[in-house]
C-alpha cells in the first residue's frame, strides 16, 4: 500500500496546494502538502463540511452526497467521499469509506481536478477497505453440574434473576466485543 504515492498524483494538477485523506469518522489517514500550509487544520474543517453536506443532502431527501466543492476567493476546496456501504454516514465491515480533500488555487483546474480526485480515491479503496467481522462460533451448552445439598435448600430464583444469570453465563469478553462491534456497524435508523 503506497498511499503517499497515490496521493502525490494530485500534485500534477495546476495550482495544487495540498491534499488529505480522512476516515469516515474524521481521522487523518494521509496527507500531501508541498507548501507552507496548515493542511491538517484546513482539511479537517473541509472534511467536516463534507459530512455536513452529506447529512443535509439526506435530510433534503436527495440521497447521498459524494462530491462537494467550495469555491472561495483564494482556492477551490474539492471534497470527495467514497463509500461502498449502504450507510451514508458510517463505515461498514468489508466496505471502504474514505474522504479525500483537495486544495487547488487555479479555478481553471476544476475539471481536471474532479477527474483526478475520482481516479485517486478509487485507487485508494482497496488500501482502506475494512475487514469483515467474523463472529466466533457459539458455544455448545454444557450439561449442568450436579447440585450440592446446600444449593437444593435455596429457594428458586425469580424468573428475571434466572434470565440475567443465564445471559451473564452465556457471554464472555469475546462474545460481548463481537456483539457490540456488530451493533456499532448497524446502519443508523433515520428519524
């Protein structure tokens, strides 16, 4: 995986100022900044604008927003999302979900910048595809241990207590982690 080499392809665009790659959650994955520019700050703010544009497009009923750009007095800020999953706002197991921010100071380069940002983000997909989560196989229930005389003397537990005890005994740390990971990867329910 040579992410830097793939990102540096964008430096050939006339007016290139810098580029950065983010996870769907906004974590900086890589950057290419040939000039004295606080790219991490600028790109993280631009990434936030992309996420807001995605949410707004969904709220308006237009579906996913995969490309956004901001045309300012000093630069074009191109924002590209590649999301192979069904959930437009979260990453999913086995799917790639990354955001690419490109800064260009030549407005005449908009067309070529759009073409190149699409090529580069597609080439990065395999490098950032999330692995599938495989849940461990369920354990076979073990036969109950023989009860001792002292245990027989206790009154039976209330149904709710027995249920909670059964749940607690059936879960171990690996199963708990797998269940919560599965819950986190579920698509968000629209309100």
